[in-house]
C-alpha cells in the first residue's frame, strides 16, 4: 500500500545526516530539532502555534483536555473514521455523538451535525478523511452560533487546503479551535516511528496544551493541571524537518497517481472514483473507490491473486464495534456508514508510484469490470 523504502533512498543523505546529528548531540529529548520543526511547520501552515506530541491519538486527547471538556459533555464526530477519534472521547468520559458522513466525499455531513447539536454539545470533531477537507465553512458557522469548539482531526490531511466562499484559503487544521495531526510513517507527513502535533492560533490554549503534554507543569516540578507525558522524539523531529521540505512535492506525487487512477477507472460501470469537493484540495492520503453490487470483496481477492495490495478503510462502522456497543446505537441507525463500509476499497497510494505500477493495477481492475 505504501513504499517508504524508495522514498527513504531518495532522501537518504539528508535523513542519515540529520539522525546522526541528533545521536552525536545526545539531545534525545527536547533537543533543538523539536523546536525548529515546530517553527517550520507553523510557518508552513500559517498558524500561530504548533505543539508537538507523541502521536495523533494523544493530540486529540490533549486537545479535549486543554479545552476543559467535562464528563458528560457531548462531542459530535463522524461514524466513518479511524477509531482514535472516538477512543479519546470515551477515555475522557465525554459523550460520543456519532453522525453520518456524506456518501460522496466520505466526510462528516453538515446536515447531520446540525441535527445532532443539543445544549450539551461542547465540541465537534470533523475528520479530514482520506486527504480532503470536511466542509468547514458551514461547520464553523454552526459552531460559532452555538458557542461550540471545533477540533479538527488532520491526521490524514496535513497540507490540504480549504477555500472559503470569500476566496480565503486556509490549511487543514488551522480553521477550528485546534487541529490535531499524526506523523505515523504512512501519513502524508510521516516520521520513522510515532509522532503528532496540535495547531492553534489561541495563545492561552497553546500554553495549556504545552503544559498538558509535559505533566501539567509550566515551572519544573510545579504541577498546575493534570497532564500526560507526550513528546515528539528529537530524532523524529529531525527526520520531519527534512520531510516537511518535500511535503508539497509528496502531495503532488499522490495527486498525479490519483489522476492516473481516475483516468483509467472513471468510466467503469459499478465503480465510483473518489469525489473531489469544490472547496478543498485533495492530497490523497488514500485513494478510495466505491464498488457497488456486492463485488468489493471479490475484486479485493482478485487483486490479491495478482499481487496487488488493497485495504478496506474501514470495514466496521464505529457504532457496531464491540467496544462501542455501549453507546447504545441500533444496527440500522447509520445506513450511509454501513453502506460505505461494505463498498469502499483503497488502492495502493504513496509518493513513489510509477506509471508501470499504476497501469498494472488499473489493467487488472478494468479486465474484471469491463
Ligand atoms: C492515524 C490517525 C489517527 C491517530 O494517529 P496516531 O499517530 O496513529 O495515534 C487519528 N485519526 C485519524 C483519522 C487517523 O487516520
């Protein structure tokens, strides 16, 4: 699904040099590269604060802690996402309110959010799924008019851009109260282990986030709030500094591969290629087809027999996951999510795909669907 090796070989001299530099300095925790990476990412995103942490799941949890959400507060998010998004809501004893995605873009439905808001709603977590922004303008309007925080889950969309109706363009993760991302190796901006970060323009919130990532202290050994231990390793920060310089080029390469897929698979009966929304760029963390007529699993097997990997993101809606049955939803409560779970198929997508690989994959699919 991803080819981290070829990418590494292309960047090897710079990466090896940066990693060796950290090891030579022995500044493994909070070395200079951590602060420098935060500043460079801040500049890239056009946001006032970037605070790094240990992974994307921590980033989401820290955001909810820093906003002072209390047990019972309702948090609205999409049923069609990776488990991390709801896991942290439940860990903090907040109340998870799941809503349907839009079947075209896979992103959270604005209408569904509107219907789910109650006086107890304290936050909305739009997930910019598969590399394309959720429709943030109406979501922000809803949030402002109800005094609700927006926590953007940017794990799959670092570098994507949203265009507002007045022409303003903003990077994913810089529109809401706080943005949370992951640097897991396969993400668009990935390190060589775990990593994550939070973005915000709010100075007070940034200070609170920084304190929570560091055991709730501002002055050493004086603990003002309950915190966690969540740090980005210096070695990972050094790697990310190299890779951030290539992020736009990485995302461009993904887009090229997606265009090849679109061209070859676009007209096939029973296959729907990913819908592009007018308001967002798509940086294709995943290239995800919808396969109708119950043929998804047989296509997947067929690809496997030809040595082509594919994945189902995500096979089971969150409301049907064993650990989340206590949320109390009925099996039929989310027809859109349920249908998508049965139809989606993600194809190999990374920065190193060549025409030969793409043609082999699309040729195999075309032979089955023509
Ligand atoms: C990857 C991912 C996360 C979690 O990131 P980790 O760094 O693996 O903890 C959260 N949300 C979404 C949508 C993701 O894809």
